[in-house]
C-alpha cells in the first residue's frame, strides 16, 4: 500500500510539468496548418476543370423529315401510298373523311385555274361548271357566292344595256346633225334674203328722206327688213340650240361608256374577290382533309394504315424522309439556366438513348450555331459531329431519324479557387447591399 501511495504522489508532481505544452510544438503545428492551407489555396488557383451542361438532343439531318399530322378526326377515305413509297413534293398521300366529295373539289380547283386568266379585260367568262351539281361541304357557301358574281357579270354582258343605249344615243345624235345641216342651209338662205332686204330698206330710206316715197311705204320697207332680220337671227338661235343638243348627246355617250366601264370593273372586282375567297376556302379544306407530301423523299407510316381506318386530331400519320438527307446534324434544346456559358466551338459529348454509352460509347461534336432568340424557354443549338457516327469506342452507329439523347456541353475551364470563393463573394455583396438598405 505504501508503494502505491508513493507512485500517486509522484504522478501529481509530474502532472504539473506534463500539463504545459512546449511552445515550439505550438509554433510547428500552426506553421504546418498554415502551410497546408496555403498549398490548398495555391493549388486551387492552378487546378481548373470545365462545367458540364446537360441538355436534350435530337439526331436528324440538315433537311429534317417532314411530319404529316391530322388536323381533324375522321377516317381515311382514300389512301394513295404505301409504306416506304417514293413521293414528290405536292403528291397526295391520303384524304380524310369530310362532308365534301373530294373529287368535286379537285375538279372545281382545276376549272378555277382555267377560268381566272379570262377575267383580265375579257368580256367572256367560261362558266361551264355553273350547272355542275358539286358536293363541296365547307366550300359550298363561297362557291355559291362566286357563282352569283359570275352570273351577275354574265347577265351584264348578255343584256348589252349600255351598248343598246349607246346605239340609241348615236342615232339621236345623227338625227340632230341632219336637222342641224338643214337649219344651216335655211340660215344661209335667210342670210341672203336679209342682205337683199337690207339693201332695199337702205334705198327706201334714202328715197324717203328725199320725199320720193310716202311714209307708209317707208314703214312697210322697214317692217319687211325687221321681219327678215328676226327670221335670220331666229335661225341662228335654232342652230345654236341644236348644237347644244348634239354636245349633250356626245357627253351622254361619254358618261355611258364611263358608267359601263365602272360597272364592268365593279363586277369583275366582285368576281376576283369571291374567287380569292373561294381559293382560300379550298386551301383551308385541303389543309384540313388532305395529307400532301411537302418534300421529295420516301413516305414512312408511323403505324399500319389502311382505307377506312380512323385517325385522331393531332395524330402523326406519315413521316416523309427527305431524299437529299446526307449531312447529319444534332439539334440541342438548351435551357435558359447557364445558357450564357455556352459558346460556339465548345465540345459536346453525345449520348444516344438507343445506344447505351457504357456499351457503345459516346459521339463527339462541336457547337456550330446558337439561335439568337429563344423558342419559349429554350435556345436551339446545332452541333456538328466530329467523327460522324463513330463513337469514342470506335463503334459506328446506324443512323435513324429523330433519335433522342443527352448532350453534355463542355464549357470553359474555371479555377477551383473561383468556384469556391465566388459564391462567398456573392453572398458577402448581397449581405452588404441588404445592410445598406
């Protein structure tokens, strides 16, 4: 027991010495910690790596395939193509059920294209289709309006109201001119008679002043002169009145021609207006019920289709693969977030959903274009493949239209120091601004 007590006493004396850490250990430890922190800070300045921005992509061609989508509900009443059949731009692929007889609409459009050139300055208008019993559905009302304007114009031409009235005015003017010529001859005779009577009156006036003839004889000569003068001037007035009537008829003919041209132009304008409206309604009908190929290529069925099969509004019916689809491009939808970091020439790793990248590898490309204006919440990027469809594993993938996947955009390198301290810097500035407010 005494031995244990002595040991305890010695431990208490030693404890005081051991409880005080030597200063050199503190200095060395602090120096090591500072050195480690300094190395980390310096290393973070020199160590940099890029940021990866993932976005959705679609693999397609420079001339993308054209999708034909049904605008209405209905069944296919006329299917004119088969799967993988070659088609040309404008070819009719299918007709969807509608109230109109599509053959009647086709015949009407063909007739309209034949008729419209005749509306330019021609008095004749072919209306062979007017008596046709077309079944046009939604196009019937504008077609009836067009028929009415054509009938009005045809009635205007066949009635020949202006021509008949003009012929009557021309005949009236001819009669006035004949009457004018007779009046002119009468005026010439009266003028000659007036000249004779005037000489006689001057002679009788001279004889009267000399007292050779009586006053009654003088007054008789004066009366004869006045009557002849009155007749002559009356004839002149009649000629002037006749000339005025001739001028009025000439003006009436001019006004009639002008009225005819205005009426004709008005009727033609109505025809052209209803024609344009009819063509527009036919175009709308075709957009709603006809499926036409917009490009040259091969038609691909999105599912098995046959006549009398129903389609739904908004359903994709056909896809036309372009015949000149040679250059493969990658279309990327880039969201607004972090889009400012994306620039031309940056590398892109492309992972396709059809080919797991762990097994097939990734395609590689470079950003070639960025849309200036976003479409909704996304910018559109075009990425050019660096090695075509050969992955980084050396495997060549088979191309198919509209393959989806993920594009990993590799942005510019940024120092680790900046990545750590930039958030702290932003937080500090935000705190300072909040405090000032």
